C-alpha cells in the first residue's frame, strides 16, 4: 500500500514537472513570468471555455496572461483529451476562466510558428 502511494506521488511529480516546461506563461507585455502566483479561478474544471474568436465571447472579461505551448498533441489540439486537460489545469491555476486561441498571433515579441498561443481571460462580474 505504501509502495503504491509513493509510486503515485512520484508519477504525479514527474507529470507536473514535464507539463510545466511545455506550457509557458507570459504577461501581456510578452515577458516570461517566472514565479506564477497560483490563484483559484472562479470557474471550475467543467466550466472551462476555449474560444476561437473574441467576438463569440458574450461576457465582459479581462485579459490576464498569455499561455504559450509546444506540448505535443495528436491531430487537432482541441480533440486531444490529454492536451486539453493539461491546458485547463494550467489556465485555472493562474486564476483565468477561459482561453482564446490566438491562431498565428504574430504581434507576440517572441513569435514562433512551432508554438500555440492562447490568451488567458478572467470573466468580470461573475
């Protein structure tokens, strides 16, 4: 029993550390955020939203951070359950409620077409 618990803890630590190197958080000015203050989102895991168009968002929101990733995914990233679970966790951990997929966001200072770019948003007046 204790061996199983230790094994589970080791696997969780390895998965968490591997995910962190693939998901980078930047402030809105494009500077890498080294120390992320983990904030609880006002949304829960089931309420997470991914938007592909800002005009489709029907709530008032503020942009919080940018999430940039080179995390490997199969096919279209939004169909890859593992990828989506990882990005949901990262989004909710920084206190955001949703993401906007920024296809070819070239105004980012360190733009690289090998990465996916997301703007993390927090809804106002929830």
